């Protein structure tokens, strides 16, 4: 029997070429009963290895190759001087002696595994992320401290034995092995033999056998596997070149000598070691010694410190009850009772599962955020829990919404709950994260990792580089790979390459393609997950190794979020959400500028303005309901209550779309189709959504009812939905599902229907609770937009980029809603967009006849705000310069451009020019006067006008101000003079606006051409809804979004904006094919076709598209491809 | 008065000149090496068809345009034609740019008529020579240049009207630096009239002297003398022979005379040369009817020759040889020796009718060496020695062997032997440096790992057969049991292996077409064995290998 005890996966980051699952697959194919995974300085791949092996019935041994500093260096030099030497020598390659070697260690017991994790943590924490191996290398003392429970092999060509042998011959090698024996104990050291058909290796083997015999140590064979299959040596060679920043052509002897490090069968290994059968036999014996697997992780739930007279459970109970009183205190008796019962049920389960500590930890974070004024809201399945609602973790009332608690937590599933908190992106979220670190200590809390894998572009770029392509070609290739989301069936790679201008018959391009595809999804390096944190009571480093993240003060675990969940580690996600920041900023502005309070917790529940806007799909900027697809659904769904928004949020998802659930639901809602159920037993589950499954919870329940799944099986089903690597699992589940339904006597047709709806969710499906949390944010954003447009728009502009639309579209939309904007102005703008009170000049006069006949005049002053564009929108103006400018202005206003340039030396010439070009310098040094318009009653309408300067004047002045006048004239202030330059034309202003800020506050470019458009018979977007279905029309506008969704079978959706609104156009695949360049590249398009105006959803089904030359301004579109 | 002749889309025009059929067509010119070949230039028709600079060849091929590869030779020829055309009209000609030539036409009325006629003639002449050019006449060279660049066909600007006529041209005809162009664009200054109208002092305050210069150019007010093109410094001597020379010795006599002339001319200008070019016009009739081996040799001695094939010539083109020197020299006797060696190695294929010898003029090198530096071989002597050796063994087989950084066994390349500049007296090598042929380098060829204890592991050296000997090997159970390769034959007494090597998998196995310029071969894979074969003088150890691509066996060497 042979067991491969020394293999590394691609989780050795560029030192291995196969993912753990592939290793397990080949291990199974080779009929090997067990395998050990030893990645470089980590156990990154171990959860995936463990799970794959568990499924395949293979025993997964865990270990690691530990970078080790051989004896001679420690004896002769101290670490710092050594570092210096190495850093100088790093450019040298093979010819410089290897300064470190690596020791393969295997975890024999749980204690051994814990020691391994601690050892790796200690090493990794020694230096910054990506510190060179010499800095983090373990020394003898480290090994002695953590040796217990670990088994040491003497390694291959980079092992300690080989290093000593090369350095000092067989005597040195013997001494080195003796040293290992003294560290790990005689019974825990195995002399390792490898055979890759290399002469030097065989020489080493002879020495190793001799030493083993002398010291009476067992010999053990291994193949030091680096990839599953022989051809993958090419990937490893490419990785080696990447690691050494070389090309394959210049990597020379850094590359492998042959392709022998694949997973060999026991028969092959036995043949190789025919002269040393004991080395093969020993692998089996050693394998049977290794008791530890990841099933025996020893993770303990975190504890929350509570007062002495309390247990965590009693403390949680009190906090929950306090919260419940507040949440349900004013509710009706019936609801109160239901809430009380549910809370009791949940608390009992929490107690039983011993999860009180976890809930308290999350509650504590939420409490911290509340105290600090940070907006926080739980999302995901936690919203199913009344305890979470009572604790203030979530904002959706699960009792009123009748949400399914079991989706969050159930006893039989044996899975820990998962609470995700949404926080405003940016600084606020960072504060919450730092709080957790501070509270649980460096070794008690860490971020989960995010394993960065090779994806289309990164793969193309790096593989192209090692093949020696020049930068220009790399750019082209990388662009090519990130093509449209949807791919025609006949859109082969050859064709894509041809379209991109490359000929795939060139052998090097072929090799490029082969390799770029082969490295897809292989790990590249470890990143940090955006918000996932794991907490453990001060002993996280014995569960999984920790390492420093790039961001100072951050520590990450070696497993990603999925792996942590797979290993049963509890985590809290602290996610940054742009919309949360928008809400927070809006509320602050409403408080500061309007002097009013907006409390998101107590928004009016059924605000008519909100529903009116939603029904009209007037939703630009609103959370989750602003996309083109959402906009085309809203008028058909016509939301009337909060639950409709929940449905709206969940329905426009790939899951329901692919599962073809959208149309049936909408038809049933409109009463055009009867409400039916696949099977009568499913009615209770599907009644709320008119017989159409839309939420994950419903699918779970369907599986449980129709196929008799247990909670655990349903859980397996749900997990399989979540991520890509589950296709095989999905198939297994389908078989099980059908068998279950067969047993329950469900007709084949209904079976198919149920299977379809469930499997289509494999792509993506929302849990109802999550949709409810998001719907709450959607409602809040809609409410703010309807009632505080200025504040909401300013906040939205300040948190870009986010959402579906470019800022220029947001501005135009707000203008159409009557919001006034003021341009960026160095005399007034701050870095961010701000509100300016313009209300004092607008009066509403109404006359009323009173009872006694006298006329009474009332004047209502309407509060009105304009948005002043912030300096952050001036392209090319650095943040520090903008801050310096505002700081200096607050001391004293600027009298001239010359003065501005002198007082804010941070401003570069290009920045001054950028400010001047967008008109931000127009008001400096000009005087203001007020004009009263003659048509208005005197003093009612006043306008403030800036005269003297136009943008070209400022540009003229800037060019002079930016040239230092020399020391003599330095102190003489100079007034700005008028310039000989002509003022900008409309077109020039448009170009300057888009170039300088990416948007224009003036008329829409289409507005200048309306007369021509009228002549062409082009209808403004606003008129389209009033035209009958089927009418031939022409629409035109600036392309603000192009979409070619994977779910739309090659159809392309364009959003065309003009000065009156947004028109939608649908492009068929044929038309797209004929006009590809036009549709992808043109900024302004004219579309001719048949108007589809059904259920208030309006779009033009294009039959012809034409380019329009409207302006030279660089308008932008968001392209989703 | 000055006239300017300007060829729009010069890169395209240079191509079209030789292919008149392309005149009316959309043409784009490509540049670059495969697999990236991009559009460098195109004519107006091609631009209208949608071609843009930077497109790849494949992309451009999708449009109805003719694609041609850029050719520096054609461009140089087109430029020369342009220059010729101008020089036919005026003795004072400025070679302004590849596509622009300025002529001084003052006082030429009596010869060619009024400026308008001269300009028409100039344009017609260029057209006859295959180049469609714009011609402009103005009072000063720059005004003429800008008018020719900006206006199509023929333009005559009467003196004093420059500002008025140039006013409508866009600013970029001035070839302004990008940052100034950006500023002018921001100012809304788009044509020369607007630029000319700006106040002078203000311009200087903002754009400095360069701004003022541009403004003067815009007004057509820059007076500057023409910089007439100087005939290039050419050192060439030619001798036509009354009787065709068949033997090398009389030819050497001729060469000697020419060389003396050349060296004297170079010396008079304090120049030396680092490249000699010898052109021999051969008796074409003799080539055609002479059998391949009828060639001349020293003292009538016949030399079997492959020169006809190796020379860069067609039957009626002269034979050309280059002598490149490592550094500038001026020694006619040395040159003669080098030429003789060269001709002996590559004798002409027929009697010589005409000899042309030219030298590339360069600055001579300073002769002072360091006082305490060891003497290196005199470069001229070294060059002579190397040339002699190359004559014997062939050019590809001389130089310094450089071992390549690859696992491919015995991979090396020949580098030109050039002793490095003296470094001073410091010992050059430190331990750890790799030396070609040192034991460190040969490590992989050792049977055993090196050990400080020689008694324990003996080291063996491999004596390579270059090239390896083809062998016939009988294999049993995957191991060689019998070998036959020339004198090496017999049962294999003992064997160790296989030692498996493969690499450079990213290179194609096909040998043609070879695109990769850095390639030193294609991919390779082989299994090596070390075998012991009993022979007449005891047991001999060999390294044999099987090339896995061809399955052929070879003996690579023997162990000492």
C-alpha cells in the first residue's frame, strides 16, 4: 500500500498547480486510501482538501511545509545582518545557495495540528505580508516549542537533509537529521526518499538511506507532488516564472527538469522503489499513525464577558426582553403574544445550541455602532429571527412578515448561524472593524481571507507576460478576455480573438490560450475579505493560522469565508454598503441644513409619494430598484405595500429570471393567469407569492414537503445553491429530490416543475429575509428621494461610484425633478457636494376670501435647496489640493486667481487649469450684484449674477498665475484682467464640462439638437409612454447603459437619455451582430423601430440604429458586459 | 521667396509610388513584428473607410482597404526622389523633413517663369515621379511650409499676405508641443488667425518665448535663412578595370590603391572608419556560362566555392562584402589584409569588372590606456587573427562559448569574442561566481554530488561527443541491453537510469515558420541512461539517451 504523504496544491501560491479537489480526484483514481496535503507555510487549502476527501472516502492528512532557517546561519550570523545579505542576493538565483529550506511536517494529533497553526502564525506575524522567506522562517527554537504532535519528514531537494548534504556532505547531513531527531523525537522523524529520474536526487537518496540505517530511522517514499497530472507541469513552470518575475524564455534552470511530480499510482511508486520496498510499506504505516483530520478541529464558540452573577444566557435573555419591550411594546396584543412565543422558542434553541455568546458578540458590535452614531442593519437570514430583531441587529419584523426562523437557525441542520451587518462603506465600517479587534485581541479576532484566483483578465495578463508578450499586446489580450457577459453559441474563442485582431493559428497564441484557460480559478494570492470576521476566545491561532494583511493593523485567517463556514467557524460579516453611507449622509444633511430629523426606524409605512414613484419606475438612484431590468418590472408589478418591494427586490435576479418565474408571477398579479400550485401540498408555502416560488426559504420548504427532505438535506440543498463549485452536488440533489417526490406520489409533470424551480436557483436566489432587509433600504432611499431630493442627491453624488448610473445621469434625473444645481466654485464649494439654501427667494402667494369677505393674502415660504457641486468632481484635482484650497478659503476668501495660486501652493498648474475650465474660478475676483427681474413683483425674485469673468478669462489668468513671477515681483498682488479670449460656445462648454467633471449642469446635449431631432421625426423620451403599442417610432439619446445579460439570450438593452428622460431600446442578436461596432462604441444613437408599450413598460424594439454626432463631449455609459 | 513641397500621408505615398495601381484606393500601412502588426498610417480614403491608427492587421483586414507593410527603404527612396525633384529646380534646398522640402526660388523667374508656374511645374514633376505633393510659395520658408501642410495642391501667398492667408489654418500645422497645444485648445485658439491676434506681451507672460515664436509663425513673420541640405559625407572610390581580373593578386593591387586613397581622404578630415564596403561588378557573361567550380583562386589555384549562394546578389547585381571593425581604424595595410582574407574565404564567382570601395566615416578612438593596466591585445591585431581563424573554421564557429541557462544538455551559443575593457588590478573573481567550464558549472554532469571528502564520492567527468553519435539500442523491460554505435558496440553490462529531462514546452515542435527571435530551438524531451559496456580495454562507461520526440538513440559521451 502506498500513501502520498508529501503533496502540495495550488494553495502553495505559485508553487503548486492543482486545486485540492483535483489532487483528491487523482488520488481516488489511483486507488490510494489516503493522502496528505502539505502546502507552503499554511493550511490554506486544507478545508477544501478535507471536504473533497471526505466525500470521496479518502482520508485527508493535514500538514505543511515549513520554511526553516538551517543551523549554520543561526550559529554564525544574527538575523538582521542575514536579512541584508539575502536582500542583496535576492536577484541572484540558483547559483546563490538556498538560504532557507523547508521541512515537511504532518499533524499526527489535534495537539499537533494546533501546534502547527501556532507555529505558522508565529512565523507569519514576524514580518509584514509577503515578507521574504528568510524573515518569517522558523528557527530551531520555534520548532522545539511546537514540536509536540507533529511528524517530520526530511524533505526533498529543498529539505533540510538535501541542504546539509550539499553544504557539508554526509556528515553534515547526519548531524542535521540528528538535530531533527532531537527536536521531534526519534519516533517522529522519517527519512524521505523521492525519485523523479534525476541523477542528483539518486545520489542524495543513497546518502539518505545510509543515514537512516546508521541512525535506525524509518525510510519513507514520497513523490513530492506539485500537480495532479503530468501536463500540469507547464502551469507550474509558468507559475515559477511569474514568481521570479521572469519570462519562460529567461527563467532557465529555475524551471522544472521534467514532469514527474504528478500523483503517481501505488503501482508506479512500487515499481520506482522496487529496490526499497520498505519505503513504500512505511507510507501505509505512517498514514495509519496520523489520526488527525479537520473533522477534529476543536473550535470553541466565543464567550462574551458578562457580570459575575449572570450567565451568558441569562444576560442575553435580559437584553432580548428589553429590546422586545421596545419593539413590540406598542403593538397589538395578538402580535405581542406571537412575538413572545417566537422569542421564547428562539431563546430555547439558542440555549440548547449554546450560541448565546455569539448573539451577544453581534449585539455588542451593533450597540457600539449605535453609540457611535454609525448606521447599522443586519441583512441575510438573521432577519428571520425575532431575537435579532429585538436585539436591534435587524430592522425587519419577522413576526409581522411571517418569516421562516428555520432558515436562520435550526437544530437539526447542525450549522451555525450567520449574521451579516451592513455598515456605511468607508471610515465608519473601519471603526466597527477596529472595535472588534480591540475587543477580542489580535489572536482572538481576524478577517476571513479572500483567496484571489486567476480570472479572465489577470490570467491573460500574467500568462501573456511569462510568454514574453509586450505590454501593448498584453493590454489588447486582457481586454479581449473581459468581453461581454453573454456569449453567442457560435462565438468561439477563435472568433473572439479574431474580432480582437489576433490570429489563433500562431503557435504562441495557442499556448497562451491553453495556459490562460488552465490557470483559471487557481489561487494567486491571499487577500482579505471585505468584511467577514471570525471571532474566537483568544485562541483563534490554534484553529487556523493567522497572518498579517496588507492593511496595517489587520490580521487575516488562512481560510476564506466559505471554508470557515465549512469548518463550522462562526463569523460576522461587517459589510460596507454604499447606500448605507448615502442614507447616513442624507440624514446628517437633513439635520444640518433643513433643521429636521429623519429617523429611518420610524418612516411612515405607506408613503403615497414613494409608491407613486415606484409604480412609475421613477427610481434613478434608489437602492436595488434602479436598474433597467427593475425599471421595466416596476410598472407591471406596481408595488402597493412593503411586501411588494420585498418581492420586487428578489424577483429581478438571475435565479427567478432563468427559472422563468418572473412572468408567471406578474401575470398572476395582474389577474391574467390563475394562481395554481405544482402540488396542493405546496399551497401554504407558495400562497404569498401566488404559487410562484421566489425565495430560498420557499424552495427549502418545497423540498421538505414535496420530497420529504429533512432539515439537514434541505440545508445541503441550500448550500449547493450558493457557489459555483457545486454543480456536481446539484446533480446528486436532483436525483434525491426526484426519488423523494416519487415516494410522495407527485406527478412527473409537477416533479419537473418543482425541480426546475429549485435547480434554477443554483445561479442565485435571495432569501426572503435578506430581500426584506434590502427592501427596507430601498424604501428608505425612495422616501428620501421623494421628500429630501437635494440631500439625497448630494449624498448619492458624494458616495460615487455606486449603483447603476453614472453621476451625469443622476444629476439630469434630479434636474428633471426640479432640483437646482450650482457649479463647482472655488469661492463656495467644499470637497464634497453640499446644500445651499435658495428658499428665501421663492414665494407661493395665495389669496383666500375669509368668512367676512375680506381678502387675506398668505405667503408661504417654501424651503428649497440647491446642490453645490463639490470639488471632488473636478477631474485631476487631487484630494489634498482640494482640502488645502477649502482650508485656505475658510481663513479668508480669495480676491483673485493670482492670489489663489499664491496662497494655495498645493495647487498645480494643471489643477488650476482644470478648475478654470469647468468654471470653478469664474466667481473669483468678480463682483456680484443682484438684479431684480422686471416681470416679477419687486423684491420677490432676485438673481445673483457673477460678471466679469468667464471660463476663458480664468484660463487666461491661470496660465499667468501659474508662472512664478520671480522674487522681485512676488509680493505684488495683481488684479485679474479681462482676457482677449472669446467666451466658450455652448458646445465648448459641454465638452469642457464632461472633460472636467464627467457631467454637465447645463442643458442636456440633446437639448441643443432638439430642432434637428424634430426634423428627423425623433420623439423625446417623455412622449413615448403616451404613444400606442406597435407604433413605429424613432428615439435618440445619449447611451447611458448597455447591457447584454447572460439571461437574455443575446439581446442587448440600451438606455438612451435625452433632456426629457430615459428611453429604452431592445436590440436583437441579429441587429447587434450587424451593428456591433456602432452599438458598442457610439455615444449617441438614433434607434428606429416598433414601440412596445405594454403595462406601462415602454421600449423601442429596434430595427435600425444610426450613429448621431451630437457633441464632442466625452459622455460616459455604464456598460455591463 | 521660398517654395515648399510637402507630401501628405508620406508613409502611404512612399508605398503607392511603387504601386501606382493603389493611387485611387484606400491604403493603410502596417508596422511591427508578428503577432502584433498595427496600422501606422493610412490615406484619406482608408480613414474614411474606418481605419484608425493602432488597429491590428486582422482588424484592419476587415475593412475594404489595401494593406502594406511599412518599408523604410521605400521611404528613403521616396525622400530621395523628393530631394532630387527639388534640386532640379533650385540649387538651394532645405531637407526639412522626410515629407517636406523647402526651396529657395529667389531669382529663378527667368529660368522657370513666375512663382505660380514654378509651383505648378514642381507639383507636376513630383506627380510624374509618383508622389502627389502640395506645393506652396511664400515670402519665408516657414510660411511656405505651413501653407503646404495646410492647403491642398498649389498655393501662392503674395508677400505681406502671409498672416491673412495662413489665418484659417488649424494651430496644429505649427507642430506645437502637446502641452501648449492643450493650452491653446482650452483658450479656444484653434486657428492661426486667433493665435496671431493675441497680445504679444501677454503671450510671453503665459507661454514664454516659445509662445512668441509660435505667434510669429502664425503671422507668417518669421524670417530665417534656409538651411541648405549638404551633400552627405561620402567616402567612396571606384575603379573600372580595362580587363576583367580573374586572380586575387592583381585584384589586391587594385584594392590597395583604392584603400590608400580612401585612408588619405579620411585622414585629411581627421576621421577613421569602422566599416568597409566592397562592391565587385562581375562579368555577367562569365557567370552564366561558367560551371559552378570555375572560379578564381590565388595564383590560379582553384577554390571550391559556395560563395555564389552566400552572396547577397542576383546574377547582374554586384557582389557586396562588408568588413565590420570592432573600433575605428585607419590603416590601409590592415584593411587590405582583411579584404584579402575575406575574398579568399568567399571568392567572387566570375572575373571582376569594376571595384567600388566605400568607408563609413567615424571619429577615431583616443589611444591612451591606463598606466597600470595590463596590456590587452592590440584590437587591430586581434581582429586580424580572428578574421584568419574565421577563414579557416567558418564564421559561426569562432568566438567565446557561452553556456545557456537551461536544462537542455550541452546548450551553448557562440558570442563574438571581445575582451572586456581592462578592469584594474583587483582580483576579478570572488568565490561563488560562476565560471564557464568551472567545476561548479559542470556539477550537473557529475555522477555523484560533490563532497568535501573525495574518498567517499568520486567525481567523474563526461567527455561529450559533438555531435552525439547515433546509436541502435536494444531495449528489454524498458532498459537498454545492447548498443551499437560505430565502434561502441556490445552487451550492456550494467545500467542506471532513466534520467528524464524535458523543457521549453512552450516552443512549437515545428521548425518552420520560426517566429520567435529569442528561440534557440524547439521543445525537447529525452531519457538518459548511464551504461557500462565491456570493450577490448575493459569496461567503458557511456551516457546514452533517447530523444522522445523521434525515439532515436544517441551516445552523448563517455565518462572518464
